[in-house]
């Protein structure tokens, strides 16, 4: 019963995209949400590097950022592309979301292992992932 409720909830949240333009807007919104999650993680990593956040707190922040990104990614991936142009948008956004999710998973894992000072090594990866998502969002919004 719970699985049925979960499937219905995901399907209800996704909503159909009837046109390629609508799909582009939803892709742009997804990229914006994902970039926000990655940027939040980057700020948390930088604050931890400066000793302004405790290990447990940064771990929670990174876990929440990862959850937010994965939720946005899951919702977008549940949408049916309405046409070939939308297929191209999906093919371009998917790898960007995967790279961002991988970067967030890496810092979350390190934080939970207590490797807070080493998180700074991944600031560049987080910045690049956010910049690529922001660029995609701008392109889809124009």
C-alpha cells in the first residue's frame, strides 16, 4: 500500500509536459534547484574549512543538500519528454545532474567520516557543477 502511495505521489508531482517549451522550462527549474543545492553545499564546505561549522552540522547540511538535489533530479527524470527536442534537453541535463549528485555524495561521505578539513579539496568540483547547472538554466530560460 505504501509503495502505491509513493508512486502516486511522485507521478502527481511530476506533471506532464505537453510541449517542448514547457519541458525546457521544467528543465531550467530543475537545473536552478540543483545548482542551489550544490551552492549550499559549497558554502557549507567553505565554512567548515574556516572552522565555522562543526563536523556534525556540516554533515547534516550536506545530507540535506544532497536530498534536495536528488529530489529535483527524480522529479525531472519522471517527466516524459514530449518530443525529440525535449529528448535532447533531457540528454544534456541528465549528466549535469549526475555529476552534481556525485560531487555532493563525495563531500557528504567525507563529512560523515569526520574528514571535515579535507572537504575543501572538493570546493572546485562543487563550484564547477553549480556553474554548469547555472549555465544550463540560463540557456533554457532564454
